[in-house]
C-alpha cells in the first residue's frame, strides 16, 4: 500500500502533535504510537500497488514548481462506524483544485487507486485518533471542543509513504519520497 500525503509547516505539525499528546495524556488515544514516525497530514491518494520509481519520477516532475497551499482547520469530525476523530480543513476551491489536479495528472495509476480518495469522494482530514470506542470518541470530541482553536496551516510538502508491515501493533509507513513546495 502507498499513500500520497500533504505535509504541513513545522508550527502546524507541532500543534497537531500537541493534540495527539493531550489525547494520550487523557488515555483517549495512542494514535501517534500506532505508526512509526507518524506525521500529521492530509491524504491526497491511496494505492494498493505502484511502480514506485515511475511514480516518484512523476511526482518530481508534477510538483517541481507547485506553491505551498494555505488551509484552515476549524472543524472536528468523525467517520461513522470507524471511531476516527479528525480535523477537517475548510474546503476551498484551491484545495479541491490541488487534489483534482493531482488525480488528473496521475490518472495512469488510478487502476490501483482507492476510490475513497478520488475526486468526488475525498473527505480531506487530518487524523487525530483512530479505532476509538464510542465513549473515547465522545471524550476526544469534548477535548477538541474545549480546546476551541482553529489551526491556520500551510501545505509545504508532498510525500509518498509505503506500508512496510502491518502485522504488528505499530505500523511502519516510512516516507519514501518527499517534494517541497515553493513558499
């Protein structure tokens, strides 16, 4: 499995990691510990199989001149029946275009693409916690609501991560390629 992710500026990454730590301190979620080297992100696309080298070359070409993109997280949400707590950015034309242009350019790889991340289905989100019981989900919502702060962020990098082994309690999904966007 592979995921194309949008990474954030350092300040945003630290703020989201603070929330992960607060949820851990309250015994709500251990999300950051479930994935080695976890980084806050928006998933742009997901693929069951890729010619990794060909895809990386396409990423280099496509994103070589792209600019960083500002996003604002001001919504807390959840996916039904998954116990996932997330921050959702305001869906702007720029964010939708960024996502759509990616998938238009990488259409040749859509045979193995997850339909959940294709245009028209995509729900942009940054995961805060996963696999929560209904009670822990409610506690996580309450914590985020009490925090009450929006996060003004900037997407500064596009990265490709690869699931190495999902047979353990902690998943290895290292970044195999990253491209900085112009700021």
